[in-house]
C-alpha cells in the first residue's frame, strides 16, 4: 500500500467525486482517499454510496461527513487529524493526482529528510464547460516559484509574492498537522483555508520540485473565493484585525525560531509582507471592478496539451473526463 492519503473536501458535487474515484481505481492507486463531505440529503446519500462502492477495491476510501455550515478550515483541520499515513496531499473534487508521481514524491521524501514536501508539475485543463465530463480542449502549465531555498523568511516572501497554493504537494503528515494547528481563529475565507496554511507550510521547510506530471486541475467554472468576495470585503470584516494580529504573531515567532533571528526583525518582515500581499490583491480587484479590466484568462498552451497527450498518464485521464460510468460500475 502506498503510504499516502489524498484529502478531498467536497460539497454537492458527486459527479466530480465519482470521476476522481474512478480515475484512482483505473490508475492503480493503492493508498487512501479521505473524503470530507458537507453535502446533505440525497446528495450525501449518493456520496456515501460512492465511498462504499469504491472502498471495496484496491485502495482505501474513508468518508467523514460535516455540516454545511462548518468553516472550510475546520473541515481541513478535522480531516488532517484523521490521517493515518505518514504522507498526505490534497485534490479538489475536480482535480486528479497522478499515482505514479505520488510514488515518486514519497520515495524522494523517504530518502531526503531535510525536505518537508515535494511538488510535482501541475497542468490546468479545461473542457469548455463547467461540468465533470467532456473533451479536454486546452491546457496551461502552472509555474510555481522555487521553494528549495535555505531560510524560512525567503520562502515566506516567495510564497506571498505569487500565492499559488502549495497544498497540492506531497507533505509529511506531521507538517500539515503543525501548520493547521497554528492557523488562528476567527475564520475568514481565503486566509483560513489557503493563505495562512500555505504560508506556514513553506516557512516550516524546503519543498522540492520534481519534473513529474503530478496534478491535473480542471479550471472550467472555477474561481473559488474571488467569485464571492474581494480583498476589500475581507479586510473590512470584523474578524480581520484580530486574525491578522494573531497570524503575524505566530508566523513571526516561527520565522525567528527557524532562522535564528531577532523576533523584532521577524515581526517587521511579517507585517511588511502581509501588507504587501493584501495590497497586491486590492489593486487587482479594484482594477477588475472599477476600471473594467478583465480578469486574465489562461491562454491555451499548445505544447502543454501536446505534452499531456504524449504522457503515459493521458489515456486514463482522457477516459475519466470523457465518460460517466453507469451506476454500479
């Protein structure tokens, strides 16, 4: 059994979940999939049926059910507490993690104790419709910065400048537990489930980039938190002052400890970088809303799509996207 758990938080999207579970079965995944479902009623019943059906195969499927009102960061924290394997990663219900690359990442971490995680290549793909099934017609390579650098403060600055989620990497489970236990409350979208945990993870240690095709992320109809909020909305929330203060205090203490620098210097850096990050989003959201600046669309990269189609993983990815399986299969 591959000693890794894939976390899939989901809500009211059983068709996407079925696609993912089908892919992991057909691709020979032998680890554990841990589903955190916040659906209700008939949809929750269908998710239970999917977990039962696919859990009888070559990989383990575990299901945790949560109230729809539960904050996403609390769902994450609860799920991570239930992980029983030494390694863990994340996939949205509309994403796919490629098992052979997960194996390569685990092998690297087994032999390199000075890294906390491994990041493989991510390709964003789209079908032209916000639906789980369709022909892949476009692709874009997500270009992550380098986190294989020596100091915690350098990694923090690097992450804040682009803020691309590093949660798709393969982590030592204890690193995620440490990170999610440091996330302050109260909860605010984006900060609670993405920026804070990602920032803490990169501070905790180096992340190795490997040249494997690791993650397929469908972006049709996505947009997440920024479809519902702007940065201006979030920093006007009553929770923001206390949340920002606690985050700055905790991550500054962590940086000071790991880099062996004076706490006052770590606090100054943390304040500057958080301010810079908020301002970056503020400017972008202002231009999008008031200056009619269109949000940037991912440009199709023909070489990326060609690379994907040449990969050994593509036939199973293509099959998963193309066809829903009849019930019972």
